[in-house]
C-alpha cells in the first residue's frame, strides 16, 4: 500500500466504525462529529462525510467510545504510514495507546516524584500531582546497540570514555527504556475544555523532560475551523494540529463559501498550524 491507499483505508475504517448519523426531528439529522446546535458545523461535517463515506450508518456512539475508536484507528494509520518511511527514518519503533510517559527515558523520574507527592500531602498541595501524562498515542524508539552503531565503520569502543552518557546508546541505558519520539493527542471533536487538556499535557511534556523533547501533536476530526483555531493558533506548546481529512474539509468549505471559516482556514494552513493526516508521518520523520 502507498500513502494514498493507507489514507483511504483510514477513512473507510472511520466511516464503518466511527461515523454515525444522529437522528433529530427538530434540528435535522447530522454526523456525530458535528455540533447539532451549530448550522455551520453541521454543514461542514456533512460536506466531509459525503466525500469519504458511501453508506453512513445511523445511530449513536458515546463520546468515550468515539474517542477510543478514533485513537485506535489513528494509531494504526500512524504505524503503517510511518513504516513506509523506514528508509528515511530507520530504527526499531513501537506504538502505544494511553501509556504513561514515565515509562520512557526522558520522563522516567516522574514516577518517583509522583510516589513522593502521594505520601507527602503538604508537598502535593504545593506542587500538584499532574506530572504523569498519559498520551493517547505514543511513538517510542528503542536505544541502539554498539553493534548497530559500528555496523558500517567503527565509531565507538566499549572501553572508551566517549559517548558514555547518551541514553540513545543501549550500553548507557541501564533500564533499556525507549526514547519517547512522539506524543499524539486524538480528539474526535474539539470543545474548549478538550483543547485546554491538550495544552496542559503539552506543557507537562515540555517542562518535565530530561533530554530531547518529543514531537507533540494533535489529530482531530472537528469540522469547525474556529474551534480548531482554539488549539492550533499560537506556538510554544504543540507542534501542529493535523486534520483527519483536511483536503475534504477544504472542499466542503469552498462549497459552502462561509467567509469566516475560509478566512480562518487560510490563517491556519498558511501559518503552518494545520496540516492533513497524510503530512504527519513525514513530520515524524524529521
């Protein structure tokens, strides 16, 4: 499969397992990633759905179920698409759902900090206890052995005092913990509280690391650009927001011709704050 095939497969699974049409006699039927109280949200959601789903199902999924399914389907896409670029970004990669960052090299000390704070209530009230982020999707990379490092020519020697601290070298990584390469937040829809949760997680990843900062990104199926902007605008916390169907979103907006949504689209895309899901594996390879 090439990238286009994987993207189509991704959308097909979302159509079958995740998209549902909610029946509503008062508001009219609408896709479950739309806000039924917002006419523009419903119009955009229908515009996207009609491009990627042949036979959408009627029904309802709870918000929690929809969120879980979106994580699972997106993780599968990330794993398959990033694997296509192995020749550009070699390594032994692993993919996880809802895993604590303390399991990875840059954040391994956080588990001990949390244990102390749980015992010392006074310290906990001062510093808080939200140190351990549990990312929706994590991409981890195994440290490398000296054999791999020296595979083309001799670079390091086991008795040399050089390169003895970097955890990327397996010899120095006593716990054999993986390097956290990317933290991906998945949100089927975006509301103000969800956007704030993603930002809080991102700040924790930034300030609590010891070593390299992983890629910190978000993936969403939110149809409304003004809501996407609540997360995407600004810099310093997340790298970028990726839409599960940006090209279809653009076409839907061009069909609707809503000036405010089109203006925000231009700001986000030209400002490099919003990209398509197909861009994500390439950005992870950087």
